[in-house]
């Protein structure tokens, strides 16, 4: 009857579990390598490494993140500084928030924030500082986005919005075979 959010840094070094016997793929590797073979090896790896049982899973792709944020009518986040994604002059994520303060982010801007690997903030005009928190900072930013979407959906909850919310991601979501549409509806209502 509950859901929990668990964030594991993608570079966490683990013994990959749940791979086909004799494949030679059950090796020590970064945890994100387990997902290269689908959700089952990742689930087995998390259960075996951390002892956390996983009953169900939901996978949302990039388009799903965009549609999810857009379905609630954008989200508002506070930025103490202007921010960008900058990898030696390349803005790989597309993130650029040119001013500090409360900003309204649409789905594309939220995805850029969630994907930013080279997060920088401008402490004074023209002086950008690299965040330096790596995957942990990225996880924190992703969790802030998830919380903002949930808060926005809660604050303006109505059955039509919930229907739009679920309909916006139906084609961009993968769930385990034991999760029904009713399960997703119940989860969204909680």
C-alpha cells in the first residue's frame, strides 16, 4: 500500500546479479550496467546487494518525464543562482536558467535539469562555479523534480487532472507484468 523512492548512484560498484547462467555477465560492474539487460537483472542486483525486496517497478523514459511535468501544468523551483550545464563549452543537457529566483519549468526544462551532469551556477556575473557533487547532486535535483510534480498534482488534484497525468505517460512508461492500470491509478491517488 505504499511506494518508496530509492536513489542509487549509477556508478555504484556492485556484483551484477540475475544474468543468464553461463553468460559470463555476472561480474563486478557499475550498477547501471545491470539495466543494460532490462529491469530483471537490476532488480536482482539491488535485492542481492542491498537486501531490499522489490515488488513492482515503473520505468519512465525521457519523453515520459517531459509529458509528466507538462501534464501537471509545469512546476516551480527556486534557484539561488543562475544555472547551466557546461561540459567545456557544450551544454549537453540543454539546461540554462539565466536568472535566480522562483522559475517555472516546463517538461523540457525539467528534463534538462534532471539530466545535467556538468551543473554549474553563476555566483557573480560571468563567474561560473562547477557544482562538483556529481551523481549525488544529480540525484538530489531529480528528487526535487519528482517532489515538485507530486506537490503540484496534490495541490490541484481532481479526477480529470489525474486522468491527464496518467494518460500523458502511458506510452512512455514500462511496468512489471503484475502491475495493472488500477494499481497505477491507486498509486497516483496516494
